[in-house]
C-alpha cells in the first residue's frame, strides 16, 4: 500500500515569508489582545531571532519555549527556527521536577518565555520574548527575501515528549522536511487557502499543535487563538466563522454533547480528528450537528511526523471503528505478523510505516527504542515499527484494532503505564505496582493503580497522588490507588490484568454515595462517571478537572444546579470543595440577576397598574417535558408559573382546562405555549373560554397554527420519536434526567412514548374555531426557510388583538440562558398591557422562523 510522490516544497519559515511578501497586511493571527498581520509576524520572527542570537543561542541548540499559543509564542518558534535552533515547547504549569528532568534530558541550553518570565527555576538562562520589541522594525524587502532564501543549516526543528516505559519520557526529535511535507499535503488535499480560519485548541506540548498553528499560516489564512473565557470551542467556531478544526475524538464528543443548540456551524468545512480511535457514534453526532462538514480521520505516531494516513469519513456510512484510511504521498504501509512476514487482507498485524519523512528518532534512546527505527540501505526511506495493531481490507484501507504493548490513550494523551509504575515502585513501602485503564468510553476512561504494600506499611492514597503530581502531567495520574495482598499471575508468569479488574468490580459499583437530593453527592457521582475521580472522594482530595471534564461538568451543573459555571472556572478547581464553592458563587450571581429582573418587573407592573401574582400556565414543545421552562420560571418572579408536561389522555385540552379552572377558582389567567406547545395552549384556551374562564392573553413562542390533519403510520411515528429522542440526548436535554433515574426509569423509552403520543395528538389538531383571547406571537430571531404570514393566520383565529414581536434567539434557543431573560421581559410587558391593546415593543428583530 503506497502513496504517490509530491514535488519538493519550501520549508515552513520560507513559505510564511513568501506570503508576507505578497500580502503583508493580511491578518495572520487573531487573539483577545488584538491581531498580527503577516508582515508583522515576519518582522517579529526576525526580532526574536536577533534576541536569541544576542543571548548566545547558536545553530543546533535546543531552546525550550514556555507559554500558551499566542502571537509571541508563534513568532518565538519561527525566530527559533530562523536562528537554526531546535524548538522544545514545555508546559510551565507542569510539575517543576518533570520540567527540570526534561530540560536536562534534551540538553536544553535556554528557556524562551513567551508568556512572561517563567516562575520555575530550570537551571538554564531565561530569555523573555517580550524583550524582542527592542529589535522590531518593519521587515524590509531585503529582510523578507533573506528569510525566503535562507538555507536550512540544521535539519532538525522540534522536540516533543511522550510517555516512556522506563520511567523517563521519550524525547522525539522532529525535522523540517517531515513537517513541511505533511503541511503541504494537507493544504493541497483539502484546498486550504487565504479564506480559511483555524481555531487552535491544542496544548503546546503536543506535536499536533504544529498543524493547528501552521496549516493555516502556510496557506495565507487566519489563525485564531482560543479566547481566555471560551467555554465550548464549537460556540467559538460558530461565532468566528472557523473553517478548519483539529480535535481528538474524545474532545469532539464532549464539545458536541455539551454544546446543545447554538448558532449553526455554517462556515466549518473540515474537522480533522486524530490521536485516538474515532467511534462511529462520534462521527454520526458531528454529521447530525453539522451535515456539511467534511470529517477526516488522521493517523500517525509522533515518531513519523504528525499524520501519515487519512480517511474521509462517509456521512452516510459510519463504520465502527472508523478506518484511518490510506497513506499520504511518499508513504508506504506494511502490516506484518510476528514472523515479520506481510499479512493477508483482513489479517491483523503490526502497522509498520515506511517514509523518508519520519522523525529523526529519540534523544538518548534505549536499545529497544532504537530497534523500532530501521534504515533501508541505499534509500532515503526508513521504517518505523509503531506497536499499533491493524489490518488492511481488500480495498487497501487501514483500520486499527489495538496495541502490542500496554500503551493507552487517556483523553487523547498517550500514556505508558510503565512510566507511572516505575515512579510508584520508588515509593517506600510499595513492593510492586500495576496501572491499568478502566472506563467504558473514551471520555470516562481513567487510570487505576494497584499496589502491593510492604508488610504492614500504611499508605495514604492522597499522598501517592501528590507524589505523582510532582512528577507527572495530570493525565498520567491514577484516579484510584488500590492495595492488594499480592499480584495475581497468569500461567506464563505475567500479571493477570483480568483478575485485577474483576477485583475492581465491587469498587466500581460503589460510586460516591447519594443522599436524597444532595447536590454535592450528585456532583461527586458525575465526576466519577467522567473519570475525574474513583470511588468515594473526599471534599478536599486533589482533583484534576481538565478541559473536557470542565465542559461536561458545566453542562451537568446547568441542569442539576440550575446555574452556569464557566468551564474555564471549573478547570481551575482542584477539589470537590472548590467546585462547590464555584457553584455557590454562580448561584448567588444568578439570584442577584433574578432580583434585578424582579425589580424591573416591579417597575413595569407599577406602570401598568396594580397587578399581583398573575397565574401563567406553560405548555411544552414536542419534547413534552415542562422542565424546559425552569429558566423562564426564574426569569418571571412576579408570576405564579405552572409548567405542564404533556399528559396523554382521551381529551388533553379538556383535562388541562379542568385542572386550571380548579387551581385558579376560575380567575383570569395567561397561557403560554412554546413551539408545538402553542397549539395545545390554543386548544386549552378554547375549552377554558367555553367554561367561562377568562384567558387574558395567549403567548405563543414561535408557533404556527395547525390548519390540516396529518396522517402518519405507527412505524413513521416511532422512527420520528426515536430520532427526536436521539437529538434530545445529543444536546444534553435528557442526559441528566436519565442519569438521575438510572435503574428506576428507562428515560429513553418514556421519552419516545411521550413524543409519539404528543405527535399523534398534534397531528389530529385543526384550529377551526376562533378564540376571544388576545394573542402575542413571539417570533424567533432567525429567518425560516419558508416565509409564511403566521401572524395573519393567527389573526383569523382570534376575535381579540393579535400582536407579533421579534424575540431573542433562534427557534431552538429562545429559552437558552442567553435569551430567556430578554424574552421574559417581552412577555411581562405584553401580558401587563391592557386587554385589546395592540402591543409595540422594541425587540430583537423581525418576525421570522416558525414551529
């Protein structure tokens, strides 16, 4: 299996300089602090080179770069390459012991600090990238030409580290040729150009950040740095019209599930996914959310430079697992058996990659590590034995199926458990350890450490966690430490992993306990379920809430605690106590906002005359759950709001009307219906009026009237309900409810039955008799595909006054926290207007989409 050769390409710095020469004023990078043009970027890179040279950096030196992706970081990396040095990105927030060890291991000579001078002492000179300002001048034509034509005196470009099997990370040395080869292929294969916008979300210590940053910069497009307050990158993609995104499947799944319904991803053209197996359900979820996005599954170890295989995922046929596809240009794939002979199609073997564009190998490699790289005499090609297992089908498409060793991906991070075991074995009182991954999904997967204590040694799990936290990044720290009397062994003398995992079964079932409606217990349980902690968790135990967990937790709290805690805030919490403190603060802020809204409502009530706690009855959209009105209830503090679920019966409108008449002693009421619920509310209004109960106003939130009977077969109804429930789970609406009722109620089945009955009722509804109540039609803010005079249709169905206002948010977002208070304010003003008065209130925009 072999790719096709490509022509030689200029190295990365030269290509960016060529773009600057032609389009100096084009925006290269956009961040919170401002923008940087291509001309300015090249001028900064030249200044950074001069700063490095002034501080004694020579060609071939290793320069550590600290700081997040930013204009200074990108210019510093380019300046490092212009100086002929090798860039080594490190995480200043990582344990200092680990960073010092990595700096010593790689022979780093200088630390280039791009986010301010590093607080940690690494034993090497620190250069502040901000000092480059003294060397900045607008790059002249001669300066740019010099960059374009400068020869590469040092072939090696960067160092990234991955988890090693000896207790020491593997330092992988990458080169300019491999990097330029991949970027050239990706630009050409997917037509990335000046009109493209890419959002970078990857930590700088992972090699994929190189394609995050430089794919778009070598195409003349715009790189967007993630904003500091970003909660969900997909929301940022929609807001900034991002066209290209690189992401691991686990992150993509978390973003999609937590995003809910927001602005459409209409600009997004390509999602490139890599780093771990792509589940078919994640691909299907992306295509359901953004049908026009092209999803590409990439594969390739850091040792062979970024990716060496690609697969365009068919949106109509999601194979599980999704294949990694075919090789890039100038790449060959071999699948070899244990005897090193080629495997037949569909036969599983080790994936071996042959290419002239592999990395330059490991720094300080062991004999076993060196053996994985094999040169081919008389050829520029070399091969790398990946350790990945896979097979090639009859069509030549590669699919991965596992590993030969114990390496595992935890939230997209490659982890070698042997590195963790080596550090635990150094702890006094531990005789032997085994670290294993547990968890049914990529998002919930976590590490568990089993250890044999020496004699009567008493070891505190929190102390073991702190010991590792001083030496390892968070993804490599086990979430549970479990003592065992001895390690179970197999017949051939290896640790019996299955028996260890079986012993964990009882512990797994013992999730953090719950007591009634205790929110702390529910949060602890959720943290357990997404792999942040294991077993019982002490409120002050050290936790690591990474970006994925923060996004999922933000979404969970919105439903469980009815408050919004930004993901960026949750990611800074290091214990359950800190999380709950953030929740308490958010609840206080929410209460303060509700109080302000109540004061505004009081002022509006004073303008409208005396009016005390009017009754408002709300009818749900097709989901059938009154839970959707929780935010609206909080935003209408002066109303006694009753939110109905859809309750099927022989005559739902009559049943609701009877309940309302009893509850109000036949006093005047206001009814509200959202989407399909507006049709039910209209029918209930008819019944109440026939009973002599006054309906002062019917509020319809983006509802179109039913004008004819719809006939659907049972199978069509069930298929519709199933798809709709999938959607409700995808946006997270039913997820928390399902979790809280797990083992008690099958929420999916209940929801499907509710939707079938609601849809069946609505399909038979025809509004054929006008009501007397005034109608307020609150329309969504975005235009519909079919322009209908919905207000005119409602005017034919009421003898009262029908008013139409432009609401806030598109059809599915009118009750989102970003819109609910504005829409509630419109409802307050409208319902307090005199009966029969025509309402004219300045609102968000023109009437638009309908139910």
